[in-house]
């Protein structure tokens, strides 16, 4: 895929994902605000309901007392009612009915002892409704005979109550607030109203008068304008007297949060899954691109590595075909040795690739036995000593470990050391200068291979043990290899339960450190 197109697709996908996250966050935020407003409305309805019930209860209590007193006052006899009289008659039955409907309004004074107020007496009106029905049957001669009269007297309490309520407001306004409503009553009404609406919250409340606290308040109430809901209580506009019921529902925000928690969590979980899947997909895409590039480099390197020995073998074979060369045994032996060396070289390259493949599939047989690490170091040095001498460098062992016996595969551990030494030689621009150190630390032996080569950056250090990885230097063939040596070393050491890591600085060389377990 074209690099620009690839970058554009990644940018668009990332922008779309950020858009999804923003929309989800915006939705959750709006849902929370809506729920918070709804919860505030519900709690405010609770507050209004409580205030209304307290006021109705006060009126009911006092009207009940008033009504009983009014009933105890007997209506004087021979009182005339203001009556409305009307008649109906029936031609078929010769019956006539006379209906009367009258109202008697009496003014009385009652002692105000049932109210805690400075007023000695209360004026009130007792309203009685009188209804009567008279049945008259007409005789043959036209004369009428009264059959019966039914009378009923009923107090018109609804009208009385309206009058009482208006008068009562001015009277009750002079009563101290703590005698009009109690803390227990408000608390019970609040709990009842919240339960009816399915609300849960700790509640603190108080009754204030003109901004000042009264004796009616819960124990832990603290005034905080940002958290408090308020509603008028016992308002008397005529006397300009009134109170406010202030309530702090401490869990309003929690209630709103709990109401959207389920959907919010699901939304966050699904969004997180999408983000993780996207990140994983992007990571895999970049890894695949990197692997593709590494494999291309590997094929180019392998082709280059095989091209030279194949050309050499072909030239040697052509030379051997010359009749004059056949008679010269020294000439023949030279070219045969050349063919054998090049063949071994190609075989070694193939073996490196096959060995890594077997390690990946856990098919490589690693028989372990007791070996001395110092002996393996000596063997590895002998493999590369001629190359180092040819480049006028040196390899100096500083074997300070008193114990070096380990359980391992002699051939594979030797290959590991050879690979590290080979890298130290290849990545030294001048003559290779290599120092090898060993030391004992508790039950382990530490092997350090230090060179004075070109070194590497921190980013390269994190990748050098990956298969096929080689640091890009602009020319793919300036250092021979396939990026397999250190990957092979890491897998072998992992199989030996050993650790390997590198310390390096660009331009100042590298130190490979291997930690292996000792055996007694």
C-alpha cells in the first residue's frame, strides 16, 4: 500500500475513533445533566409536598377543634331562616310538594384558649342549612290536606372551613413556629414522600425565618446555599410573615449518577473494547509492515550472501574443466578446497535459518550436561581469533569467576558466545578490541562481552533480539548478516533459564551481559 494512503487511512480511522469517544462522552454528560435535573425536580416535589402537608395538617387540627366548639353551641329556637320556597304539582296524582331551602348565619365568639396566641377570643360564623319538604294531597272538593312535612338541619362545613382558613392564617401566624410543626413530623413526611417516589438520600433540614435559623432543625444541618433546596412555609402576605423550609438532600448527585451508571459503564466498556481492538489492529499493521520490510531485507541479504559463494564455485568449476589445470594437483586441490569452503559457508547460512525455525517450533533438541563456561569461552575465542588478528585487533579474557560449572548445551552455548563475538567484530569500524569478563554473584555466573565498536541507541537496544532485525544504516550490505544471530542467542538462553541484556551508548561500544545459574 502507498505510504501516504496508509498514513491517511490511519489518520481518518483515528479521527473517527476520537469522534466516537467524544460523542459517547457528550452523551454521558448530557444524560447525567438530564438525570440530575429530573432528580432535582423530584426532590423539589418532595419538599413542596411536605410543606403543603404540614400546612394542611395544621389547618385540619385547628378546624377540628373549632368545629367541635361550634357544634357545642346550640342554635336558639324560633330563629327565622332566609328561605327560598318553590312548589311542584302533579295533575295525575293530585299531589303537590312545597320545598324550602334556607340558610342561617350566626356570629359567635369563641375563646382562643385552644390556640397559643395573644388573642382572647375568635369571631366565627356558624352556617346552618335548613331544608323542608311538605307533601299536600288535594281532596275531591278541591280542598288540600297536608300529608307530611320533613325538615333537616345541616351545618355547611365547607363554607365554614373556607371562612375559617382565611381567618385562621392571621391567628396562627402569631404562634411560635416550634409549636406549629415539629422536627419528627417533617422527618417522617420527608421519608414518606421520598419512599413514594423511590428516592434514597440522607436528609438534613431546618426552618428559617427571614434568613435566620429557628428552633426547628435536624441535628447535623449546615447551611450551604449550593446544596440546599427551599420552599415557602406558613406564608402570610397580609401580615408579611413567613418561613422557609430548607432541606439538604446530600445524595442528589449520587442518585443521578446511579441512575445512569449502568448505561455509562456499558458504553465505556464497549468504547474501551473498540479502542483496544483499534490499538491492537494498528499495532499488528505496523508489525506486519515491519516484518514485511525485515523479510525483504533478509531476502536481499541472503541473496547477496549466496551470490558470492555460488559465483566462486562456478568459477572454480570452470577452472577445473581446463585440461591444463587437471595435470596440476596443487592447482586442483586449491580449487577443490575453495569449493568446499564456499559450500560450508552456504551450509552454515542455511543452518542458521533452520535452527531459528526449529526454535520457533520448539523442535530443536538441546541435550544439557555439566560444562564449564570458561571452557566454552576459550572455544568461542578460538573460532574468531584469526579474524581478529587479521584486522589487528585483540580479544582479552578476564575470567574472575572462581566457579564456572553450569548445566547446558555445549555446542549451542558456544554458538551464542561466537555470535556475540562475531557482532562485536563486525560492528567495530577500526580494529576490534574486545574484553571478556566473568564473575560470580551468589549462585550465578555473570559473563560480560565488551567491545569498543559503534554502539547503539536505546531504541535499537530494545529490538536487537528480534528475529531478522538489523539496524538500518542506509546501505543494507555494509555489514553482512541476516539479523538472526542475537535472536538465536536469546532463544537458546531462554531455554537455559538464563538472562541476556545489553548496555550501550552510540559511538562508545556495547557490553552484552549474560547471567547463568551455577551447579554444584
